[in-house]
C-alpha cells in the first residue's frame, strides 16, 4: 500500500487502526472479542511499520541509513519502556482496561499530530519516474534467496525475542516473588538500553561497509541467543537486571541493521535482471 500510494497516509491509517483496536481492547466483554481486537491491533501495526520505514528512507541517504533508522527505532524501545512501566503502575491501581484506554488515546493523538505537522514535499516528476522504473516486482523478491533468508532469519529471531520479552515479568513475579510493579519496571529497562545500543551500533555500522553490518548482525545474534538461554539459570535479581539490560542493548539494534542490510540486498536485483533476461 505504501509503495502504491505514499508513506504518510498509510502510516496514519495503520496507526489509527492500531490505536482504535488498542482502545477497544479495554472494552472487550468476552475472550473472542478480546482476541479479535488484538488481531486488529496486529494488523494495524503491520500496516504502520513498513510505511514508517518508507517515510524515514525518503529523507535519508545510503551513508546514514542505519544511523537514521536507529534513531527512528529508538522510539520503539523508549516507548516500550514507558508503556511497560505505565502498565505496571496503572494496572494494579485502576485496572487493566485503563491501560488500553490510555495507550489507544496516545496513539490517536500521535496520528493526528503527524497528519497536521508533517508536510511531505512533492517529488519531481523525473524522480518519480525513475523510482517507478527501479522498483522490483514483488514476485521477484519472493524468488530472491538473500531477501527471503533475511525474512526467515528475522522471523526466527523475533520469535525468541518476544518470548523472552513477554515472559520476563511473569518469570520475575513467579520465580523471584516480585510485585507486578517491580517486575514490569525491571522488564521495561530493555527499552532504555535498547535505545542506547541502537544509536551506538547504528553509528558504528554506518562508518563501515556491508561486511561490517553483516558481522555486527551475526555477533549480536549469537550473543543475544546466549543471553536468552541464561535467563533459565537461577540468578539473583541484580544479575537478572543486568541480563535484561544487556538483552535490550543488543536486541533492539537488530531491526535497523536488518532493514539496512536488506535495502542493500534488494538493489542487487537490478544488476541481476538484465543478465537473467539476456
């Protein structure tokens, strides 16, 4: 949708869908309605992220892509920190529904502000024509092994990442006997260290080439795997906090690095297509 139209309207659409579904989650009266609203939340999020990435890509150059993507993604861990902390604080006092009301209202406010404040400059006609000519057909991307391998890698890694992320508060409450507020606050520390790690590793990647980005991605993937596995060891609460903060520092930069690497993999198709046709 973002490729066919433009990033801004699709971004606003996804954010509004995400926010409304989040708000309606708070009024869910049954398990089936709760599941429906959460599915709609996921669809809205799925619409939002690619459009937002396109918006960022339109105002950056290749040499600063990872850094700018990291700055953009800093909002994700910082928002995750504030949201997790807010849920841990508001939930026990006002009930779980209020948390969804507040989160949904905040999302709709951001969508409105983006619609009013962000102005997209109209692209020159020659640039629009050139970008249209350079677009790779979707079916070609699905046949390109490097792109599909990156997609599969990202899926597997985030599956493990979200298991740990969502399981951490329950682990801290059930195994370490912490309150929900304390457990939620500790889990939210991922966001603060994640924002720092995203910026520092993004800057380091942009000072090198494709090989550096690939090596950094491989290194933090292996290190994150060991840190996730260490969560099952009987550690003290201070060590768990250190582990959580390290996971955030290494884990959150993965997305902007993956986006940057994938963006470099796709243009290789342009060079390969004439050869294939001949």
